[in-house]
C-alpha cells in the first residue's frame, strides 16, 4: 500500500520524515522532532515579517508546546506599515544610487534644478538628486563645421557663386543650451547674412582673384560679432572661402577673360625683363664711357703738366745759354721729324742732284733676301748702290749718270 493511500491511517510513511507516522495533535500536519516536512515559503515569509516587526517595535508570533494557532489569530498583532516602509527604503536606495554620474574630460555638465539653471559641472564624478536635477552633458572640445553655398550680387551688380565653410567649438555650455533655442541653426543663418553683406561690398573681379583671403577675414570678423551679440556660446576658429565662381551661363566668357589677363600679364613681365636688361646694359656702357673719359682726362692733364714742367725747365736752360739751347732744340726737332719717314736725303755737295735712298726697300730686301720672286731689291743691288754713294761722296765730283741710276733704283 502506498504511503499516501486513502484509509491508511497513521501507518502511512512520510518520505520526508524519519520513517515514523504523523503524530496526532500536530499543527496542520507539522511533525515535531525529527519528522519535519519540506520547507514552507509562506512560513518563512511570516518568520521574516515577525523579525521585521520586532525591529520596528512590534510583537512577533509566539510559539510553544501548547500554543497552536487558531484559524485567524496569533501570538501578536502584525504591523501593516512594514511592507510600505520596506518599499520606501528600497526606493530611496535606488533613487540615491541613480544620482551619481561621471562627466568626461571633453564635456561639461549643465545642471537644471526643477527646470532652472543652477551650476556647470567640470569633468569628474558628481552626485545630483535625481528627478529634482537634470544634468545635460555638452562636448566642448570637438570641432564642428558648417558650410554655406549660394549665389549673390556683388557691388558692381554681378552675380557670383561663393562657397564658405567654418569651424567652431562650444565655448560656453550654459549659453549654448539656454540663450538660443537652436544655436547651430542660428550660426547657419548668421553665416548667410555675413556672406551676403561682405560680398555685396566687393567687386566681382576682386572676389574671383585677389580678394578671397580678405573676404574670408571679413566674414570671420562679422560672424564673430554676430555670435557674441546673440550669446550662442559658440567660438569660431576658422572661416575658409572654398570657391568663388561666376554663374555657369557665363563661365566660358570668364575663362576667356582670365586667359587674356594672364597673357597680358605675361607680356608685361617679358617687357619688364627686356627693359631691365637694356637699362642695365646702357648703365654699363655709360659707366665704361665715364671711366674712359676720366682716364683720358687724367692722361691729358698729366701730359700737359709734364710738358709744362719740361717747358719751365727748358726755359731756365734757354735763359742761361740761348744759342746752345736753340741749336739743340733744332737738332732734336729735325731728328724727331726725320725718324718718322722711310726715306733719307743725301746732299752730294755743290751739285743740284739729290739722292734719295730707298731705306724702306732696303729694309724689306734684307728681310726677304731668302725668298724667290720678291719685288724688293737684292742684297747685291743694295751693296752696289751703297758703294756708289760712298764713292760719290768721297770724290765730290758731279756724276749725273750715277745720280740718274740711283734715281732709277728707287
């Protein structure tokens, strides 16, 4: 027969007991001593509640040998506020633990207490009461960017297409969250306004060529003033003019103008280079002529000074011996004059014949004596002429035939 078969009485065996049957008079079938059944969760919860009641000042459940519980009574009254207090304690612990938060090095925490700004938190671990305080973290180190591209009018009533980009960071987390509803959208609108204002103050040619850097600096200054006036909490770092171009409809015409301008500039540069070369060469020639003139001047002055000194010295000698000095001057002058002629005149005494010695032919004949077919006189002819002249001078007689032969030999 099974241990729990109906009609078995007290002889039924409990598999959780020590082998004995149920004892009469037990509390709800609970065995005493070694016949203890499986653990009862309701009973364990009641025991825990009794301990809490004792801690809170209540009376716990009494137990004894003859103190069995009735259907609705116990040894003490249960405190009805135990469970709500426990719930409140657990909720308070969870609420307090959720108030801790860590702020990164690149962020700042903006604290709003009941919707009102109270403080800005630096990086680190902080505690703020949940629900009461709201902490918004704002990244203040990351570089953000915005671009603006549009077509607009210049001061000379031309249309130009300009593309501008800007980089910025959040400098004031409180102003970034509180002062302006959408600060980055405000930056976009302010960039468009500053760009149109500055482009409208410049000419098209300046914007397309040399004025791009100046345009970027002007936009930066104006946009910075706008951001400071609005209090957006943004700080600009750079403003770059990415591109400037005329409208697509006239792009080809502008390209032709640019090519013509470049060709013009190239021609101007070549002309300037040629001009500089010519000017430098003329300056060099001028300096050379000046140096030559100075040298000629110095030579003439020195020669004149020497001749003056020579004349003054000669004047002193002439005053002391006029005849001797006059004769010496005559001989020096005749010697200087005759030294420059290739011919020599020989006086043959009382005869009227004048013999001219062809000294140039004599010199040329001496230099070309070894050459055949030479037009100059030979050495034998020169020696013959020399003997005839010497004989004629020694005899002192007139020899017209010899003179004529000498003339023919010239």
